[in-house]
C-alpha cells in the first residue's frame, strides 16, 4: 500500500511536466502575438516584423506584430509580463528594457523575474553624428573642443534616460568632458535639430541616422561598437580613441515567466534558425545590426549585465523619466 501511495504521489507530481510537454508538442495551435513596446517604423518594429515573418513560416501559425508603445516601453512590456504564460504572447524588447529598471523606480513588473528569455535577437551600434559645421573632424578633436568649451557643446537625444542620452553621458565620463544635454520627445525631432545646427551632435541608431550621413546633412564621427561597423568601414570606432567604449543597442525576444520550457526551447531553436538565414543577415546588415540567436541562459546573463551597466549610467547622469 505504501508503495502504491508513493507511486501515486510521483505521478501527481509529474503531471504538470507531462502536461507542459503535451502542450509544447501541439504548440502553436493558434496565432501568436509578438508585442513591440515601440511605435511602428522604428528599428525594433522593423526587426520584429522580419522575425515574425520567418517564425510564421516555420511554426505553421501566424505571428502577428502588435505595437503597444508608451512610457518608454513600459506599456507594452507590462502587457506581456501579465499575460498567460502559454507561448502565445511574446515581447520583442528594445534597449529600453535594460535601462528602465534604473529609470523608473516603481515599474509594474520585475524586469528579470517577470520574463522567460528566449533569445537575444540582435545588437546594433549607435552612431555619433555631428553637424557638418563642427570644427572637430574626429573623436580626438571633438574631445579637445569640448574641453576648450566646457558645457557649450549641445547634444540632443530622444529623451532623458534614452539610449542616446546615456551613450553620450558615458562618452562624457570616459573622455573627462562636459557637454549640455538637450532632450527631445523622440529621435526624429532630435535629429532634425542637429541637421538644422541648433544642436551640435547626438548618438542615434544606424537605421535612423544613416540616410542623413549618406546625404551629407550629418557627419558620422564614430560608432559605439568596439570594432568598426561593416556597413561603415570608413568610420572609426569610438573605442579607437577611448579604449573600452561600447554602448550597443540590444533587442530581445521574451515570454512571460512560467512559459513551459519546451515552448521556450522551440521558440529559441526556430528564432536562431531564422537569424542564421542569409536573407535575414543581409537585411540586418543594411541597418548596421548583427544577429545573435543565443541560448535563453546566455540571454538572461546578458540582460543582467546590461541592467547593471546602464543602471550605473543612469545614476551617474542623474537621468529621470520624462
């Protein structure tokens, strides 16, 4: 009798795992939502639609992209954090995901505990853009100019605590200089004012600033990756002047915490396969981005390290949510 009770207990304890495996075998049985926490047309949205198209073909169900922007990505992220953990609601998280824990003291979710990482989708360097009239022709000369004119050079950003703002603050700290921050409501108006000469420089993603540098309306001074970007081999890495400088924009695919491991594994495998396709690699390269497609465990470690890195930058800069 004791042996029978022991067997029954083992069976009951193992039932959720068996149920999860059965669910994973039939997954997906209906369309999947991929929420993007930014507005349509941006780099995260472009990447999400590219990945969703590939996953739709391999999963056998539509993966529908849904833009839910607001509060620096908090609105869309909260929706996923509080969704049923069944693999049918995913988050294409943008760089703000690792900045927001320091920027918003009362987030309605735990950035780490509320999510099951699937994979790091891609990384993309930022581009340091300056107005063509700026007398400095390279990073070394820019630093010298800023030291000669403390606080006089104006740099724009998409807003206080944005990736561009913090990239510039890390640059200032490492170079030992002081420039004045001019926050805008989005990268587009910030770029417009640099082009007009109202501000002298800004950090922006390659996808948003490349057209302006190629037209000559902005001058590309440096990329924020440790090495030069393949799409702009003539533009030096800032790290060539400031060793160790690196401020990459990252993109992650996440599910709500508690999503069955077999479903996470399936999404990870299919995402990694899609990111290895020559068409995807070529499409990302046009925007200066590189696919990653690593494991959920590696993604979790990277997110933790980025939260720590950007948290220090937020604290040092005194940035706050607009």
